């Protein structure tokens, strides 16, 4: 789980996931998924070449990966770039973002199924927050008994392992 949930504003040069809200003549307004903030994507930061129709690159409702080029919290501005994001970066960020969303959904379902309090949910999320791929840890919990408890109460940890075994199917790779 990323530390983005703990920060109010993204850092300069950070890659963020956003959804295009509105397209205007001079660019596009987006909503930053992990921050709940609005951002602006100027037309000059859409593509390396001349952009005659912005809709050839982005459309309302489209999820995109953007690079933060400037943050001005005092004015509430976040300026973004699409052209400064490589295809490899885009794929990696979207994959990690989707896995993190799935992790959050699994934990939410676990809390609901076991009738745990929101305080327990908060503790679980805090314990996994330092992990690069929390969903991967849950997948390994369901198959590998050697995974160490990240600091949860033993009963809660046992419940999480059992739930993970029922819900998650780790990918099996063929040789």
C-alpha cells in the first residue's frame, strides 16, 4: 500500500493515476484518484507533437497515468503531464494501482464478513502500509505458512489467513 493515502498533495515528478473530468480548448481537468484533488493537464503536455484534437489522446472518464510537474498547495493547483510518462511507467503504475484497489476491497470484505470494527480495519491497513505489494502478501498468506505476522493480533492474523485462503487464488505460472 502506498504512502499516498497519508499525504494531502502529490510530490513534484510523482506519477499519479487520474480520471479525466472535463476537456477544454487549452487542456483537460482531471481528478487525482489517490488524493481526491483536481489537476490540470495543459494541451502542451499532452504529446510531443502538435495536438489539434485533444480527444485523440484523452477522453472524459478515461483513467490515465500522469507525471506531476508543479504543485502549488496555496492556490490548490496541480499541473500534470501525459507526454512525460513512458509506456512502461504507465503500465507499471496502473498494474500497482489496480492491485492496491483490489487489496483494499479484500480488506473491506474481510472486515464486513468477520464483523470487525473500523478500528481493526485501520490497524490492518497500517500494518500493510509499508509493503510494496500488499495484495501479493495476502496471496502468499493463503499459500505459504512461513509468512511472518506483520504485527497483528494472533487471532486476527489467523482469521486473515483463513479468509485469504478462501478468497484469493494466487497466479500459478507454467514452466
